[in-house]
C-alpha cells in the first residue's frame, strides 16, 4: 500500500510555535487546497483540538466539509470574493464570513442577503500590491461606500496579503504602510474596521510588526514554508511504500528515466512503486536562474530513502511511476517497507494516514 503519513506530534509542535509567534493575535488556520495535502477536515479537527477556533477556506465545498464534520460554531472565513449567486447562497447557508474585494462583489453579496431577508457577515479585502483581488489602496472611498451603502452586509474585519520576500522586511513594511493609511481613512469616516489581519505564514515567522489583530497560518503548519533558521518547525509528511522487487544489474547497465545513468559496478537495486506522478521528488521553488538550477541538480543527486534504519540512494532520475534505489550493501527483500520524504501538497495516489 502507498501511504502519505501525517505525524500528529510534528503538527502539534508546529501549532505550538505558531501560537508563540502569534502572541495575542487570533489565529486563522488556513486549510485551503485540501489542507496543503494534510486534509481539510483532518487538519481542521487537529487545529481545533489544539485551541484554534478560526479557519480560512477558498471554496464553499471546503466550508461545507468543515460544517458537516462538526465544526458548527467555529468561524470560517472565505479568502476570496465572488459574485456567483449560487456560491453566495451556499456561503450564507453555511454561516461563512464572506470576502468583499470589489464594488461588484459587495453588491452581489448585499443583493443575495437582501433576497433572503438576512445580513451576511464579511471582511474587506485590500490589494497592497499582489493584484489577485481586493480594493486598491488609492480608492478608500469605495471601501467606505461598502460600510455606508450595503445594509445587508455586516463588515467585521479587513485584511490584506503583504508582499514578503525579503527577510529584511522592507517590502512588507511598505505594504503595511499603505494598508494602515487605508485603515486611517476608514476610521476618519467614522467606521470600525473590526479584525485586522495581514500576515500569512512567512510574515508570521519573520516580522513581529505584521501580526496586527490576527494572523493566517497555512504552510507553516506543515513546516514546509520558507522558514527562518532555528524556528523549531518540523517538516510534516512522509511516504511509505513496500519494495516491489529486488534484482541484480550488471556493471555497465543503464538505468533511470530521461537522462540515463550507467552503473559502475554490479548493483542490487530495489524497485519502488512510486514516482514523480505521485509527488516523489516534486517540490516548489520560488528561485530562478543558474544557481537555483544547480542547487536542484545537486539535491537530485543526493535523494535517499530509508529502508528500515538504513539509508539507500536513489539511482538515476525518479521515474513516472517507479523509482530505483541502490540496496547492494543492505539487507532487505521484496515487501519490506521504505520511507521517503514527500511534500503532502504534491502527493497523489497515496492513502493519507494520521499517526
């Protein structure tokens, strides 16, 4: 059986670190994208058990899954705005806090709530430079009109996503400066902003000044975000498969996928029923250029798996559905379990199991 194992102990360790970094700020557990591969419902339940009572989703189906699983009193925030009437109906039915990121989405939400003789709760989204959605910072009057002219929408918060690539915090500081100017304009108009949040995983780990009233913790929970030295986070998620077969290959035999590798000695290999189509060896890199290419090449040459307590090196390139490892000097046989690192976000065709 092919398994994706999620370690509860490691997750709890990371949640504790998020709490410490968040301080007095509220925590939104971001469970979008199937909880980063850890499972939307499974991850949310573990977060709730650890005291997190707010969650963020990107799809109505994710919110529905949480409610169905018994998270009925917890706050759920939809992290994108929508004008789709069916989606808005579903979000209101599920008592989800919606996002208003434009005049159009505000009008659509207000109209849907009015037709149902109810008031929908929402957060305002502000675009401080990423461009994916939200009111522009140079148009605060549009935001103020949401407060003034949408009687069936109750604004309980406002948020942005800071552009945080530099550890120095220069880019985050610039984003937060214009965000605060927007907040000041709202206050001057006589309205309360409610819960204010701007920090995602990277900003949470690196910048105390970005915490504000709440933080959004996503990839940090699995310890697979862009981290800082000595942060104490643990990488969550590993794969487990059984050796498909073992075989001896002669010196000079070619192996691998794509670029072939020639064996320099008689080699006993184990065939593993897992490959890049399952997410093995797949990772996301924000880096570009020659040095990044060289780093990925070097890491590819050093990929290992664990056979019991023994390490075995991957031979050649990882295949689509199978991978070869060198077990010449190891004691093992077909059926023995093999463990390997895999990012849950990219895992495919593996049964998920919490341990």
